């Protein structure tokens, strides 16, 4: 659904009759600011979504892989250093 030149002319004419020539620039300015704020908000949401997607696809670090391995072997990881967890994994594998 597009607005052609005839429809645009009718809308502007009706706005001129309703609000008068002094109010139209103020209304147009307000509409422009609202549109700008809407686009800025939309871009911020897109950026947040992309950041979240990047975080989810980011490769695991060696420490993350070590903790995942420990959890799969039912080795407790809370409050323990990486070295302690690695020792427990090695002792289970031998």
C-alpha cells in the first residue's frame, strides 16, 4: 500500500486546514524526532540480538571445555581451581 502524489496532497491539505500553517512545522519536527527515536531503538535491539547470537556461537575456552568434561564425569567443579579439576579428570582416566 503506497501513498501516491494525489493522496499526499490531500493529506497535507487536510493537515493544513486542521492545524494551520504555524503548527505544521512543529508537528513535522515532532514526527521526525519520533521516527528517529524509533529507528535508534530498533537498531539497539538488533545490536543486542546480534551480540547475544555472537556470544552463543563463540568457541569454548580450554577452561570451559575442562569444566564441561568434569561435569560429564560427575566431578564437582564449584569452588575448585582449574588445576584441581584437571587432576581429578586425569586420575579418573588412568
